[in-house]
């Protein structure tokens, strides 16, 4: 092949790189190792992580059972090793799964249109806020302090450089729900959107209808976010929101130390041209057969460049496919039963460990243990239980409180043990 | 002559909603070991939905058949060469998939105690170190989720560093050959964009650049090798021009597959760059993600990296949140960890020498294609290329056949098309990146297909204009799709 290229040696391939820019030594990385050694290495690393522990951690990342079928589907090379479906004639498989994903996201959230996915819930929030800015021409976003702290941090990073103003409004210390008086006092003619999460970071269900009415009265949009998608199996969807930006990790996406997950972005029909990211639409081919393709690309960076609605390109297609398979397997009845089981487990735990807030909760809640939470969690670790998330890191005002989560995977015996240790 | 494929049966399949019938289920849940709870009582009747309207109800085997049938409608690297330029569609080793699924890694919760996360943190630490060595830069953050997200992170770092000096400046320079994400990123980071023209060799025009760089310029975003597959040989000079005016140089690492083990951006003046783990480091594209977009920086940008930073203590790894200069978080938690595991497995499998060999093969493959196809397609920038080569449809356009038609005809020959009509500085571009994955046999098949298509342009151009002919779905009406969008089933 070198000869066909008119070259005498492989080094000549790089003659266009000036000598001073070339690396004049081998990379200081070890030689390659065999498949067996790689497996062995990663197993040894995995052994240094938690193994065989029961866990009460939620806080945006949930332990739900992952049906075997999900991995069977996403391991098919035709899904795993294909590119973004720009060439629709040979990408109909991926395109149709995304179309189904978009449909089910709409059905779950009560929205009219949904995109093909975002990186995750946290990055979907600033995208939603920027979208609200474009729609309203206003530059202030009000975000609930009860929304996920890391989501709020990501929003702050994006906002800082864009002239977007971010203000937080508080929560009621008795119910754990939005402090509506505080929200109302901050709404003004500069407010582009109000961002709320439900169930909120403390697991408490919010009154999205009331938040929407308040936002709309001020000419602002309501951006609704969620981290626990399983709650939508039973909770009324945020039909009054304008934009929904959330996280589907609960749907067959393993916690994987925080990613990759699948964010969603959905909205009312009239805002479709302001949506960021990829969209799949239904059409026909030249023989009149149903066919799908990427569409409305004039919103996107590869066409619009600096005027695009977002810079997003690669998203989370394969992870969104996991969620799609999961939603289809569980279906209408399964998601309901799943939500009911989560509700039952968490409320069993709530009957043993008193929740801090009085608001209605889905599958997690804050509680205050009798002893310092660090002490409690250390004691639990000895019993092979990872306790809840200490809240002081994100909410110093909540002192010794801890966030506890129970899902369909949580065993009654472990909840009993937790309750004993926390008492 | 079409040698790679022939037709076979393709199963029909409807949307899952059309297969649904009430009462069917595909899931199992264990019996509850706690008392059931009345939802209306626990949550308030107004908060409880009646049902998820329209959601499917199907059995497990229907789900399996549904997705298996759909999967057969896709092309994939597993079926053959996928020569998309600037996308680096290389083989995705299955060992990567296996190790990412090891329970202690896949089921690690991001908030579990650090003492029970040391293995996960070691993956992050080791990958950061490897990427520092590969890029010749001093520090790496793995938090960004994809290339464009890495670009944003990188530009925010530039901005933070300039702000610390007293003035974030106003403009980002972007060559006209750049990926669309570059200008879009600059916009989102609060900068205006100024285009830099390419010279007649397809490279940054250094004199033009020198004239543009003033005290308002924050950085130049440059892809190297650029989107023509050409190494910007004046890159060190460009860096000097920028640095002399207090500006920085951002490198889009989308084409890093041409450089690993051969040249390091840190050695030719780059201040900050992103890497695409889903390109250079073999993690699967998955139909459009997930990706990984690590950002590597020179020492002077390190204080601004996103929080938290991994810190090596005496006998353990720890997360350091106390970083007052940080731009903050760009994503919840620590990044796409599962993608990092796969990338590290790839690096370990190759080792230093193997990584360099991959680069050599990738560049050789692209040059081989250039030499074999140059008599049949116009080469607007006729010079040695790196990992990809860009032709134009000039000769074929004279017969009324455009790059998009050639691409669609290539599908009939059993290949995924190349990147069509990009970069924008080449009229009717055919952008071809074979990667190191392809053997000479597969390359020759591809070359034969391209030559055969070039002959068809002369003999039967209509065949191309209606292509593809062999797919189950013929050319899709994208115009109607955009004019009357149907974005969900109803």
C-alpha cells in the first residue's frame, strides 16, 4: 500500500508535519495487554468499589431493575455501531426507535413534541432556560432551591457567560414544597422562566399547576424537570408546563458512577422550532412507504452555525434506546405497577423513619437521624448498607438531615435494619 | 459491478403503538413485601394520573422481534466500512462493552462513599493521565459528555482565564473549514464569531490571521488536521501570533485519530483542546451517542477546570471540590463514566506502540484511497493528506450528478456514504475517512465501488439520481417532513 502511495516508508506519511511538531519518542504508555488481562484489571478495580451492599441512595440516580432484554437489544451491532441517522435509507431502524422515544416522552410528560435526547437532565436545564430566553426575549430564570443542586450548578455555569440572570426561590421548611410567596415576590417582567422539579430533590411532589399559573401570570414560561422518571407512572404529568427537561436514568440505565444517562427535552407544539437537538419526523419514501428522517435541521449547528439553537451534536442515542426498550417492555401497566411498588416501599420506610417534611413524597424523603449522620452511615456500612445522602453538603440549613430512597429493589429487611440504626 | 451485497428478505414492522393490545405485558415485578399504599391518599387525588395515555402494551417476544427487525434496517460498522469523514467510524471492540458492564463499575452510585468508589476513581485518574501523555498537555477533565460539550467547556476555560486577567474579550476566530459546532459553541459561550479564510492550500492563511488578531480576540478555534484532512503546518506560528496578543488557541480534537503517538497538540502551542472518546478511542457511536468529550489544557488553564477534580492523596483518591477559580460544573456528577471505562480499555489493549500503529494505518488507508481515486474524482486540494481525504464532485456535476447522488448510489454497493457536502469550502465535497479498521480488501472493494459509480455517471446518470435502488426504503421525502412535521405517533 505504501508503494501504491509512492512512499518508501510509513514515516513519510507524516512529512507534512513539521519536525518540531512531531513527537520524537514513543508515547510513555505501557505496551498493549491481552483481553484476559484487561478483564482481570477492570475486575480488580470493580472489587475496590461497593459490592454486595444494599443502598438507600437516590438523589437523582436510582436503583431500578434492568430487564435482560434491554441489553440484548442495545448489544445488537446494528444499533451499537451505527452513526447518527443522517442517511435515512439505511438508518430506518434507529430513526423509528427515536420516533417511538419522542412519542413516549410526550405521552409520559403530557407535552406535544420531544427531541431525540439530551446529554442528561443537568445539561437539559440550561438548554431549557436558553430556549425560554429565546421565546420570551427575557433574561432571568427563577430556579427552585429544591431542584437538584448539581442541575442548578450546571445552569449557573452556562448562565454566567450569557448575560442570563439566575435567582433561586426557596422551599417551605414544613412541607418541603415550593415557597410560593417567595416565588411570587421574585417574578417580574424580566423573568423568562420558572424552573421547578417534581418530585423535588427531597422527593416531595410539587404543585406544578399552581407554579405554571403563577409563571404565566407574569408572562414567564414554566420549565418542569424531574430526576425520577418512574414517578411519571403514577403522577399527573406537568401538562401546564411549557418545557419539560428531565432525566430517564430510571428506565434501565445503570447508575454507572453518574453517566452516561439520557436527558429529555419536550415542549408545547408552538415552541418546536426553538427546541435544541435532533428531531425525527415521519415522511414517505419515493415509493410511498412510511419512512422516517431527521428533520427541522435548520435549528441545528451543522446548518445554522453560530445562530443555532444549541451547539449540541452527539447526544445519547443508545442510552435513549435503553429507555425506549424499557418503556415498551413495561408499557402502560408496568410503569404504573412499578410506580406503585416504589410508593409502597418508600412509605413503608416512612412509617419506620419519620420524614422531615410533611409534603407528599414518591420514593424518597428527607429524615433527621438521632445521631450525627456520619456516625449512622458508618454503622450502616458495617452491616453492608449504604445509608442515605447527607444533605448538609448541599443544604447547610438542613443540618443533620439525610435523603433516603427506596425503590422496587429495596428489601423490607434492609429497611428495618436502617430504621433500627437511625433511631 | 456490485460485489459487496445482494438483496435478501427484510421483515416489515409497524410502530410499537400499532402492535399494542390492552392487557399484554412484557415485564415482571416481584410480589410486594410491604403493604400496598393508596396512591390518592398518599399523593393527593389531583396528583395521580388515570393512566399514561397511548402507552404501548406488548409482550416480551414482541419487543424482541420489534427491535430485532428494526435493527436489520440499519447499516453499521459491524457490516462494513463506514467512511464518514471527521466521524472516525472505527471498530468498537467488544471487550470494552464487557468491562463497562462489570457490576462493581456499572452499578456504582455517584454518591456512594469515596472509600467504596476507589476503583471507579482509578479509571478516571488513569484515563486522565493517559490523555495528558497523548495530547502533551498538563491536565484533563473528563466531565464533558460529547465533543460540542467539550468545546463549550474549553471556551469557558479560556473565558475564565481572560476574565481573571481583567478582560474576557469579545471574539472567537473560526476558520471557514470548521465544524458547525465551533461557531455554535462560541455563541453559547457569549462570544461573537469572526471567520478566518483558508488559503489556496486549504490551510489557515497566516497573514490574514495576523491581521485579525487584536485585543478583542479571545481565541482561535482550529481543527488539526483540518477538515480537509490536511495538517495545519503553520500551527506553531499561529499559536505564536495569538499568544503574542494575549489570545489562546483552542484545538478541536475531532481529527485526533491522525495524530495519536505521532504529534502532540501541547507540543505545537495548543492551550486547550477536546478529544472525542467516541471517535479516536473507539467507544461506540450508538446511533448518535453517548459520547465523551474530555478537555485537555495547558498548566495555565488548570485552575479553571470544572469541579470536582480528582486528587491523589497518600493512600487513596479523593474528590476535590475546593477550587475557587473553577468555571463550575458542566454536567452533573463526573462525566460519562461508562464511556471512560471503554476508552481506557482501548488504550490498555493498544498500549503506546499500538496506538501509534493505529494512527499510521489510518493515515495510510486514507492516502491509499486518495491515490486510487484521484483519476476518477476531482481533488481540489491535491496534497498529501492525513486520516481523511476530500474530493469534489466537479467532474460529475458536469453531467448533472452531485455528491449527494453519488453517496446514495454508494449505498447500493453496500457501503455507508462518506460525509456529503462538508467541509463547506469545497464545493460538492466527498469527505472520506476510512480509519485504521479497514483491511486492504475492504478498501479495494470500496475503491472499486467508487470507480464503478464514476463510470455510471458517464453511462447511466439517471441510475444515480434515483439511488438507492436496493434498500427497503427508497429516497425519503425530507422536504415534506420539514414542511409538515410529524414528530410523534398519534
